[in-house]
C-alpha cells in the first residue's frame, strides 16, 4: 500500500530551540496515523510543514505523492486541514461558510452550493444551515470546521487536535464522523493529547517528544512495551497504603507504585485472576479495608508515562513558536 504521507529527517529550529529534530513519518493510504505528544513536543510544527505553512530547515516530505517543497500549491489542492480552533466566520450561516470555502477552491457557484448542502447533511447540520455560526455549540462549530476541510473532497486530511475543548458527547460524535471519512478511503494524520482518542481512532501511533520520534507502533504494540498486567488496589485509609504494599509484595513481579493522594497502589503482576484472588485473600486475612481492587492491562497512559517520564495530564506548558 503506497504512502499518502511520507516525511524524512524533518528539522526545524527557532534560534536555540530545535522544534523538530529529524522526524520521520509514513502514513499508508486509507489509514489513520495518531501523532501523540505533550504540548511543545513538535506535533503542530509537523502539521505546518506537511501543509506547506512552514518550510523545514532540513528534510523532505511528500503528501498525496507531491513534494511539499517543490510544489506547495499542488499539495494544498490535495489536502484538508482542521486546526485546534474552529476556523469559521461567526457572522455567516453554516451554509454560507461552506459555500464561501467552495468558491475559494474555484468550484463554481452551483457546485459550491451543492457541496455545501451535501456536507451539512453529512455532518448533521442541515437544521442549522441558515443560522449564524455564532449561535452554534462548540461541537457544531467543530463539525462545521471539519466540513470546511472536506469541501474539495481531499484524499488527505490533517487534523490538529480537533476535539480540544469538546465535551465527551461532542468528542464521541466527532469520532464517528472521522471513522466514516476513513471508511470511505480518506487518509488521516491526527495529532492529539487525548490518549483515548489515539487508542480509538489510529491504525498506528507515533509518539513525539522534544521534536523527536521516541516510539511508533499500533496501540497494542506500544502497550506491550510496558508489559504485563497491573494489580490495582485502593485502600479506604491512606495510612494502610504502605502496609498493603508490603503485604502484597510477594505477589508482584516488580515494585508497587504508591499514590497517597488517591490511596492507591499499582503493582506489575503475572498470573491473571489467580493473583487477584490471592491478593483479596491476603487483604481479608489482614483485615485491610479496600474501596476497590482489580486487574488491568497497560493503557496508553502507561505508555506515555514510561516513554516521557510524566503522565499525559502533566504535559509541557511551553507553546510551539508561531512562525
């Protein structure tokens, strides 16, 4: 399967800051690549390079078979882009927003109007077509923005943190839209800080940090790097946490991680349900009161913590420079 997006050795510096430090990417046609990383990791810089908004200092890239440096105009005609914030005109109606994008793409008035109606129907916005965009909810604005990225029916779509700020229901609705696009053959590069988003949508995930690719693979492959099962126990009393860890230590295959704030411990184990049963027996015999206990597989949160040394909700606060 040929690559719809390919980048090799991308480098971008801003003074002493190396925003991209030799990034390699490949996205086969009709698949989703999740580009995962904290704020300031380089995700948005990658998107800016691939969409011709930014020229790299070194490296090369092709999108839809076109070199982004040699023929940026041809690249722009083959892609759709939706950024972190909905790029809609609040004073135009939903229909007028999409018609305007169609005219900018030189579709002609009739085709632009027809395409606007098609997309409003596809994105569940027909009833709001004649309302100013300023009256739309956050989820509706995001859907309208994504519809605008699809007016020219591009084969490649780049979404830069498209669900930022959305409530869980609106996020799930947008996920359904994205799945539908991919099912119809669209190739998608998705940047996100939401680990569950990458887990739900991406065929392959690339983790980037400090401008470098530090891991790549499917969600299951990345989780397997963390390895094993985890026994999780939440005690009723924080003072019981250390004694509980000592009590359960013989069942583990590694040291327990304690979180006094949550009154919880997490310990790598092997043996499945039998280990959980043994843990519960030990806790009962000791008279330790617990609020919760269970086994779980590694998550992308575990992967992120292992690879970057911090959980995803403690992402860097540094912003990537604006060119």
